[in-house]
C-alpha cells in the first residue's frame, strides 16, 4: 500500500501537481445501498494543475492486489465499484416538527445527497515474486 501511495506522490511532484502524505486515507467504507458496503484499500485526493492556471480536485478509490485474491473475488469487487459509481444516497428524512432554534440550519450532507460518489478506482497489481 505504501508503494502505491509513494507512486502517487512522486508522480504529482514530477507533474507539478499537489498530492502529499496527508492526501491518502486507508480502509474507507462506502455505502452500496440495502445495507451493503464497499471498503476500498485507500481514498486518494489529488489536485491537478492545468496549463491555464486552473486547478482540478480529483478523488480516487485505490485497490491494491498483491496476487493473493482469487479472480472471482476481484471480479466481484469490480462489480461493487460499478455499483458504487451509480449509487446515489437516498434523500435525508425531514423532521415532522422543528426544534426551537433550528430554523434555517441545513446539513451540508443533505446538499450532496444526490451527487455521484467516486468516479475512479485505480487498481495497482503486483506479481507474486518480489524483485529486488
């Protein structure tokens, strides 16, 4: 996992983009609906600098396969990532009665409830033998 992260860091430096040691979160859980969840090996944040000076913020789920997982399990996980890509959270339930002092307060989570989740899933793989 560390080697994958270091590859992101090195590539960002080479390109003049932003990605540091703090832009990598391990074992991130995402809902798939019906109580099911997908746990990604990592979630990477990356800021790409464009030639016109604009910056694009990117997020990617990362799965690292060390040739220890069966092809059936890998296929299942890829299908789960496809499900995650199309998943939208159900709208938040509205309270039937307002509490005193809560008027005008909106949850930031509710504002992004219908947005697509995460669009990319890099999948680094390694052979069973380590070359030194």
